[in-house]
């Protein structure tokens, strides 16, 4: 089955119809999307402030990484699931939106980076306890994740 | 209040800011994304009080580490929020989600002041305990729940404009 037909089927399904026509469903789901984003970005900010040695230097990197990594993942899952349900009732509108397409390119890049290169570097740094300031890695992580956030905001404004 | 907000919303700067193609979305985006710095860092403190995260660190250390970034974070969120409000003062003022949000923010302020006066002076007694006593734990739970409500209400406010 082609992707096009899959979306058409989902679009026509009664469940998605309820979602689309309810006055409150999408705004409330958007509220949870924002909660997920706040959770995810707070984890990103905390870890990167520490790597940049701009803040939270009184707590060991190992402790910070262990604690905030899990809530970052929880935030990502909440944002992704709620985001999918915002997308579902109106896929054609989003598919035609340049900002959405940019977001869907930057988001997988951010996930890939964060859970491979970045994660390994944080683990190595936490084990070594060199206390050195890291620059490229945290800045790239901040740019990618806040890039996803700004692209998301642009969906409504720039199209 | 309504005539005042009506006047503010119709001043020339409010009108041009509201209709700005780029500035308005930038301010709104900053308002949302700075939540990670403000509410996100307060989350660290709340979870520490509850004994869910950072149990090996004294509460006082988490507080002193978090505040230098959380306070500027709150300043950004508040100032951008004020601009967003002034640009659409009349419409926002009559928005019921916004009213719930402001009420919730006032409760959050009182909650923080209550912690500061009632529990902060005695923090030395349980600073290193893995879980704070019941009182501060209730403050932390109230903070977590109310911040969640503020964020959801904020999103709903924008939908009704």
C-alpha cells in the first residue's frame, strides 16, 4: 500500500474524524506537545550548560548525565507521540508546509546525533572527569534541538 | 481594566508588533523555548526535594547551582510574556484560559514564598537527606503540577485568540 493511500485511510477513519472536529482535542494535545518539549529541552540545556562549564559546575557531570538523560528521553517520547496526533488529522497541510519538512529533517538528525556521537562523548567525558570545557559538541546539540523547536514554531507562522 | 487594555492593544506600537511578520513569532518562540531554562531548571529542584533525582547532592547545592540560570530564564519568559500580553491586551484579558494561567502563576508565586519562609530557614536539618520532609515535598508536587497547568493553559490561550 502506498503511503498516500495510508494517509487517506487514516484521514477518513472515524477516530481521526473525531480528533479533527473536536474543539478541544488538538489544542489539548498541543499542550502536551509543549510539556514534552519543555522536558526534552530542559534536559538538553542542563547537560550542555554543564559541558560548556557555564553552569551547574558544582555537580559532577556523571551525576547530571545519569539524571537528565532519562527525562530528556521521556520528553522526546511525549513530544513525538503528541506531535504525531497533531499531524494525523491534517497530513496534507503539514506535507505542504516547508517549515514542517525542515523540522522533519532536523529532528531525526538531532536524535541520531544525540544518541550516538553525543552520548558516547558524554559518557567518555564523565568517566575521564577531565574537567575540560567542551565546545563543539554542546553547541551542536543546542543548535540541533533548538533548531527543531524554532522550525516547529515556524510551521504556524512562515508556512 | 478593560478600557485600559483596549487602549494598550490599539496603540500604534502594539498594533505594529502584533502584525510584525518576524518579530512577533520570534518573541513568542523565545517565550516558549525559554521555558526549558526557567521551568526546566526548577524541575531539578522539585525532583530533588521529592527524592526522585540527584539524591546524592544536598538540596542546598542543587538550589545554588540551579538559581543563577533559572532566574534569568524566568526573566526572559516574563518579559516576552508581558510583550505578548500588551500586544493583544484586550483579547487576552477576556480569555478564560489566560485568567486560569495568571491565577495559577500567582499560586506558584505564593508556593515559592511559602517555601522560602517556612522551610528554607530549616533546610540544614534535612539538606543531605535523600528525601525532603513531607512539607517541602508537598511544595514540590504543587510546583510540578501547577507548572504543567500553566504550560497547557498558555498553549490553550493562544488557540482562543
